[in-house]
């Protein structure tokens, strides 16, 4: 249905919304939307799994689907996870999603006071309210933002994508320079393979499988699937306990009228603050919840209650979190700019389906746009129905053994990567990026900017080449056009802020951490102080020592590459060289400034190791050994996949995870490994018609 022009705004908006409802109200679309929000809720309830991992794993399954059906399912997972993440945050003080951390501040104290029913209901209603508000705002703001986007040429697109990367780098971590560093690594990875305009092959070093580049699915599943399992395996080996479930039993779900009135204005403030924050690329749910919580505490008549069970704290945090999730779709759909890692995956999905998000999306694909908007309304209703009466059922998912869950996630990771092109090279790259993500998180290098850089890399390069073609090679074009000038100034301010925050953090980190540790009488304070003062080769310096010489070598390789036969204002070697120079420039401060090792994880109590791990030798019982064993098992699984077949290998992998990482009873471990592997295998091959290696069993 084409968009109508020349009428009052409210008429075409509501008319097109009704058309979107008509598209969504089909059996296939409603079913997939329900599957999406249900999966989002489930993975939100499960700490450590995350919506990003689930979206990355399921993305290859959507290859043959209708784009509308596939996207509304993925979007449902995206915003559905925030509903489930609050459940564990309230019941057992474990945030299922990173953005649910602030929910723990007042949600868990309310549960301990016997007010879990009010906290859970407040969370569900607040999420529904904010999700609906964000859908309304998306509906009315999309067209004005798209109209503004029509004025964007290649320089403006380059500037806004550059701004998005700088904002993600500066706001995604406590060490903003590391975020910029990782974003540049992602941009560099995007240059691998054939350059589109010249056809020149770059940085493949003779590996034919890299000619088409490194697909973002491989990187996403590696860094958000394998890495998560490595971290969870290490946590199991380190702590070896599950939190008490006393709060789950007998939880009611009703909220009083007085509590609902107390929550209404926090809902409103949180929704608008969350939407305003989420519209800006790089500002995700965590930033939105921090901002909303701080504002609500300032305007409250009883700020001393915050952190002790204030229902207003739960209401505003949940509203801001879900409003930010909806707002993330605004820059994605109207400008083609992902605001976080999840929307970067959605951007990749759009491109994969042949859709072009941006100012013309509402003109060229109005059915798709309005179907997605309509699905937000329906999905939020589904989530409200799911989360109010079924929260006890979702909470029981926490009782699934972590090692069993990890084994299944690893099998799904392999499934998602392998079935894309059936290339073993992709699996090896997935494992490599999983290990890279593990060490990146260990030493506080955020992985989301890397994925954003990888997704935006080709788009950014093409915008640069077109800008240079328009200006005949004059780089001042970015500063002579008013819109691009404003955006570039904002990007430079963001970069300057990152550098300032980095240098300020370097000056204060040592004194602050050591002072707090010593003041608290922490037993490891002398060791930390000694590590900071004596160790020269820290993780930051090692990254710099590796980056600088490798960067110099790659610059030399780019300079020596043959030039294309077609005339180009700037050659295909210029862009990667610029990235490498910036990458080396980011590495120099990491080399020069002193910094200690990784942040230590100190539990509130000292729980015992698992029974199996406690009896092993000291090297085997180390938490890091669990992560190493996980990678080793995954590597063996990959090597044997085509020889033994998916089913047999998956049974062995799940059994390996349950025995080696968490121990347990042999019979139960074997039974669960066989049952879950059979369900997964026949579900993929029979229901979804996915071709999998048969190996020895022949089926």
C-alpha cells in the first residue's frame, strides 16, 4: 500500500498502521512473532545466554523465510529479552540481560521484603507501557527523520556512520579508547576480501575462502555465543553453585492500585528518557536505565528509599529499558544506522534479505515498515500476557544445569555457522573469534564495537569513495556541507571526549582501586597493588605491541598491492591504510600508559567449588581451565563433525560439557545429552529441513 501524501499526518499514519496490522495478522507472521517474543523472554530469563546470541544463532535459519516474517521474529527476540531479563533480576538478583542490572537495585530488595509480586507486575506493566509508547513515537517520528535523511548525500552518510562508531566506542566501556580500538579492528576486518568497485582482493593472503570476506554471522556467533559459553564454564568452575530459589515459590503476580499509581509517572518519565536515549546510536539500554534511575531518584520525595525497595525505581528502569529497545529501531530503519550490537545484526539481516534501511525504506518497502511497526504493538501485548501468568514457569528454567545449557548453545553455534555455507573455515574462524572475545572481555575490551565496525565497514567505505568522487578527491567536502559539518563536529567532540576520559581514567584508576581495596581491608589489595607496580607487559601493552608491527606490515602490504585498471579518485588501498594508521594511533597510548591486569571477580561470599572440580588437581580446578577445556572440546567437535555426523558429535559434546565442566551423575548426563541432541537434530532436519552431516550413523 503506497504512502499517501498531502493529507494531515494522522490520517496516513493510522491508515498505514492498519494496513500493517493486516499484514501481521496472518498465521505465519503471528506464529513467528509469538516464537520471537517467547524465545526473547526465555533467553532473557537465562543469565548469560542473551538475545544477541539467540538472534545470531537463528539468523541463518531465516534465510529462506519471507523478510517480513523473519524480521518481526528477530525484532521480537530483541525487545522480548528485556522482559525476561528483569525476572531473574528481581527473583534471585541475577540480571538476565546487561540492561537489567539496574532492576536489581530495587527489584531484589522488594522480593526479599515479600513484595516480589508487585515488583514483577510493575516490571511487566512498565515494559508494556514503554514498548507501546516507543511504537507510537516510532510511527510519528519515522517520517520526519526519513525526510531529513532525504537531504543526506554520501558525505552525510559517511559522517553519521563515523559518528555512530565514535559514540559506540566512547559509551560502551569504562575505557573508551578500547571501544574505539575495537571498532577500528572491526572496520579492518571488513576490508578483507574483494573490494566492490575495483574488484581487487585485499588481505586474504592466498586463503580462497576469505575472498568473499568474513561474514558478520561468523563473528557474531563466535564473540556472542562461544565467548559466553567460555565465561559461563569458567564461572561454574569458579563458584560451582546455584543461587537459592526460595523467592520463586509462592510468588504472586498482582499489584495494588496504590502501587500502580505510584508507578505511573515513573513509567512516563522512563519511557520518554529511554526513547530519547535509544534514538542516539551507541546509547543502549544500560545508559537509558542509568539516566532514568538517576532522574527518578532526584525528583522523588523519598530518595532515601531507592536501593532499598522503591517501586518507582523498578518502574522507571523497566520503562526506560524497553523504550530504548524500541527507539533503537528509529536510526536503523530511517537512516540505516544500528544503535547497538543487536540492531547491527538486524542491519545485516536487512541487507541479507535485499532490504535497504534508510530514508527511502518507507517509500520502497512500506508494507515491510508498517508491518514491523504493527508487530511492536502486538508483540508487547503477547509479552504482557506471557509474563504476568507464566513468570513461575520461566523462573524454573533457571534450574536447567548450566553445563547442559552450555553444551546445547555450542551445538547451536556450530549449527548456525556451518549451515550458512557449509564451510569448515567458517567454524575455525568462529572458534578463533570466540577465543578473541573471551580475552577481550577479560581485559575490558568491548566486543560490540567490533561487530558494529564489521557491519558498517563496507557501507562506510562506499560512502567515502562516493564522497571523493563527487568532490574530485577533495576531503573538505565533509566540512563544507552544513549537515555533514555539524555531524563531523559532533564526531570529533566524541573522539575528544573519549581521549579525555581515557587519560583521566589512567590517572585515577590505580589510586582509586587501591584506596578502596585497602580501606575495605580486602586481602588481595597488596597483590593488586604489586601487580600494578611491577608488571610491565600488561594486557593493554601486549595488545599495542602486537598491533603496531602488524599494522605496519599490513600498510606495506596495501601499498604493494597492484592498482586497479579502472580510473578511481582514490584507490582501494587508501581506506585500509587510513584504518591502520588510526589503529596504530590508538595503540600508542595503550603502550605508553601503565595499567594493571584484568579486573578480578570477587563474590560476595566464598562458595565452594563443585564436588567434581574440588577433588581435581590444582591446575585442573583453576577456573580458566574450564574455558580452555570448552574451546578444546569445541575444536574436537568441529574436526569430527563431518566424519561422525552432527547427531553423534552433539551427544558427545553435551556429555563432555556436563562431565568435564560441572560433573554430575553419569546416567543422568548421558540421558540428557541423548534426548536434547535428538530433539535438536530432528527438529532441524525434519521441521526446518536443514541439511546436516550424517556421518557414521547415516541419519
